[in-house]
């Protein structure tokens, strides 16, 4: 029984992780289903992005490249339903959180102002089946 619990605790979270990564590259645009003000704010600030996985031979860290700000985001956290990637500087942290259903939240948190802006995006896979 103990081995079964260990097996499921190690394997199941990684299955969700691989499931999301297998859908890359992704194209993501502002979510039209949210209210009009948030949607137009998102369109004005973010518009859209393409996300690509970056192969890093130096270490085994998973990274993605965002065409919106042309930055490489490093995997920060993963759980059963989402992946969180961060780009960290002295002034701010940009975050990309991708849900299992490919909903995405792009956020910027400014350290000096203790303020955070977030934008909801919808993504689709560009991978052909």
C-alpha cells in the first residue's frame, strides 16, 4: 500500500505537467469572455503572445519563450492543474500561469509599488495532430 501511495504521488502530478507541455507551442490572445473593460485593457497592454518551449542543455530546467515581451520564463511551480513560469528582475516579476484547459493569466508584479497587474488570455495549441 505504501508503495502504491508513493507511485501515485510521484507520477500523477507529472502527468498533468506533461499533458500541458505536449500542447506547445501555444498562441494566446486576450479572453473575450471577461468584461469589456478588462478585455480592452488587455488588448491595449498585451494583445497576444506565442509561447514556445526552450530546450536548455546546460540544466534540466523547463523554460518557455514569450513573443509578447521576448523573454524566457523559467518553470517556477507545477501542480495537478497548472504550470507557473516566472521572469524575475530587480524591479518586477512577470508571471505566466497556464491551466490544464489552456487558460492563461499573465501578470506583472512591481516590487517598488507593491502593485500587480494581471490579464486573462485564452490559448490554443499550434501543434498538428
